[in-house]
C-alpha cells in the first residue's frame, strides 16, 4: 500500500472517531425516557401529575412573591424589608429595592427554591391508595433527587425517585419507575429577566420618581402647591393631609398608563371618554412610555401599580398640618401691596408594585410575576440611595402591635418633660415614639413630668410630646441603651379664645378718628404678628373653612410687629401697622384680643394710595391692641 493511501485512511479514521464521539455526546445529552409498560402507565401518570401540581404551586408562589419562596434572614428579620398588603388575605412581598439596598434574587436562587419546594412537598401529594389492590409500591429512597431548570420558553423539573413496584397478581417486580420529569410551558425565566431589567433601569433612570415630581409640577397650585406667586393680602393655606390625598389619587389614576417600550401597548385605548381621546394621541404616549433598552416580547405586559399603599409624606416649610404662603409687602410707596409667594419641597417615600403578565397562547401558559420597590424623593429630587429625611425613609410591613410591645431591655428609660420658660415639670403630656414607619403610644407624664418604662428597640427614635397650651415638641433619642434619661422642653403658647377687629373712620392726618365700629358683613381683616424669627397669621372673621386660631408663644419681653389690612372685595380700605409689646402677665391671663384698625373712604385711588403709604404713621391715632 502506498504512503499516500495510508495517510488517507488515517485521516478517514480520525473523522469517523469525531463523528462517533459527537453522536454519543448528543445521545447522552438527550433526555432519557424510560419505556413504561402499559399496566404501569397509570401509576407513572399519577407520579408525574404530582410532580407537575407541586411544581405549579412553587412557580405560582414564586411569581406572587417576587422570586422569593423562602425569605433569607436579612428579609424575614427586618419588618421594613417587605410590603404588607391585606387586599386579598395578608401578603408580605419583599422589596427588590429599599433604603439604598438592592435585594433582587439571582436566577439560580429561583431554581433552588423551586427545587426545595418540590422536594419538601412532593410526598404530601403522593398517596398510593388507588393502586393498593394492584401493586405493592415501595419507595427506594427517602428524599427524591430534584433539579430545576429555567429555560427561555419552559420550566423543566427533573425528578429521580426510584420505586419498586410488585404486581400482586403475577409477583413481577419492576424497578424501572424512577424518573418523573415534567416540562411546564411557563416562562418564569423570561418574566424574571424582564422584571430585573425594569428594576435596573429604575435605579439608573429614576423614571418613577420623575413621574411623581411631574405630577406635582403639573397639578393645580390650589390642590398641590409647588412654586407660585399671587397678588393678594390674604395668605394662601393648604392642609397637608389633603395635599397628600390628592397626590395619592393622581398616582393611583395615572400610573396604570405607564407602559414599557417593546411590550404590547393598546394604542387605541380610550383615555378620556368625554373627548374620545386615544392613548396614541395622548400625553401618556409621549411621556409615559418607558424605554428600558432593547426589549421585544410580544406576549408580555408590565404594569405599575399603586393601590393606596402607605406613603411617608412631608412638605417644608410647614406650620404643623398647614402649608402657608409667605406674604410680603411692597417696598416704600407700594408697602400696602401684598404679594403671596410660596415654594415647597417634598420628601416622599412609598412603594409601587410591578406586575409582569405573560399572556397564554398556543406555545406557553399564562404566568404572573410581581415585585415591589420603594419610590424615593428628597427635596423634590429622585433619591435612589439611603438618605436622612424629615420623614421615615422606609415604609414596610412590620407588625406595629408586636413592635410596640417588644421592649429592648427590662430596664426603664426615664423621659422628663419640662416647661421651656421656668423648667417646671409638665404633667399630662402625651408621649409617643416613632421608629421608621412604626409609631407607639408611650403614655402620659406624671405630676413630676416624668414617664419611666422599658421601650422597644430603636437606635434613632423620635420622641414626640403634645399637650394643650404647648407647642408640639420632638427630639431624637436611643432606646437600646439601658438606664438612660432624656429631658425635653415644651414651649408654652397662648391661644386666644376670641379675636375681635373693630374699625375707626379716618378722614385726614389732622382730624380725630371716628368711634369704634364693627366690621361690615362684606369686610375682612388679615392679621399678622411678626417677631424677629416667626410670623403668626389669622383672619377676622374667619373663612368658611372654620376658625384659624391665633396662637403666640409665651415669651417675656417680646415685641410684635402688627400688620393688619382691612379688605372689602378686592380693595384694601384700611389697616393698622405698629410695634406692640404686651404685658407678659396680662398676655398669660387674657382670653380676648381686640385690634383697632383705621378705615378710610378715599375719594380717589390716588388718595387711597397716599393713605396706605402712610399707614404706619397714621396708626398712632388708633388704640393699641387690647387684652381682656
């Protein structure tokens, strides 16, 4: 044989070995299906049915809980790590992001949990009673061997659980029933990957926070104040609970219109039934379609849900539960011109739920995957990391009763409340403690101004005190240190039971003013008392919203700059401007405060302008405010 022929056969042999090796590899990779005799097929179908039903339970629960079947300790031990919902039973959904912490479960963790669930629960499904007349069935191992694979288009459960099956009629023994694999046409992997993409882009783009800020900016200033100016001598006020409620309503109504680019969008959906406006022609199509990158999944949808979940909400500046505009006066000749300006900053933290829905078709089953995360805004700006705010930076699902009744130690912590003026003890002050989103009632101070008791564990707690006749007070304190004592002072204030405004007719700078008269029914006075640091405001008579009480701190030797404008319709027809230093003793005991203002029936606008320009000098003619 020639040398060239030998070389040819060597090469041919190598090629044949490669082909044979590839064939054997493919054979080994192909799932093995045991040949089941017909009489054992009902038992085999029963076993695989149990595998399938148990796996479905695991997959359903893992979709409902954002990929968590078994919560790790860092979640289960943290009451702020999950969202509690009681809409349908009680659900606790771990946050994928909260307080700057990401808790997105890895894909391998999902597979491990499904495997664990099937392994722990498969045998509770199995009951061989239907086959006891035909077979003697013996399990050859205590715990089945199970693996889970999340595929692109299906979820595969591989189960090895050998059985020894003896035919009672023939005595035949069969040990071939051992593999009970099931393939479920449920796209867990694809839904999870889409959810993870959404979470990653939210942390990167702060899309949801920007939509909230946008809602605040576009809302009517009458409902959600942001930045504005108004030419009026009547300061504008807003109630914080009403502003919060309005924002929650806007979020609840608008967020369902957020769509993910690359997923199906019903562009013909009617968004305004009065006008027949369709989604494709609406503001939402331009501003509410979220680009999260290269995504094209024709059968999946993503929905952003806010369903009246708890919201931590704070606005600054504020006067307790009220927001007020800052009323300024014009300069010099325009000093009577009132300008109301406002600019509020919002700190807002609340959860949203993202729902991934995979619609059923001929190739796969329906599936739903949900996960929550926190939306976080500080000072009107998105905040996707931990921050210190005027609000608690977390909204979670802890049990308030359990938290408030679980003390950090058995040693008492002493809380003492004193009057800021003379440091005397304040009896009957109600004390509360805030820790994150939890708030506990602690009780009332005794006649020594003290409350002593063990307290729940909190490193950065807020002590709150309130009592009639005092401004509410707050301070930070720690409860995990035994035997500590904390002292907090409360500023006493005077709230007048009755405010009166009477007018005196003004004619000119030389003539005496007229006798005291009540205001006409179409007249109203704006009253402002200013100190070097604070400002106090009320109206007389009050608007239809009810009383707007005038309360001032009880501080000795305080001088107030009193500014009052008498308004009729849209015109300023009088007023009073002067410095006032009341007797402290008289201020403490008085119930009624009466203000005297000048009213000028000017013959022309020019005369009215001149009168208001000199109001401070003319006010010397009027009596000082009276305390009774």
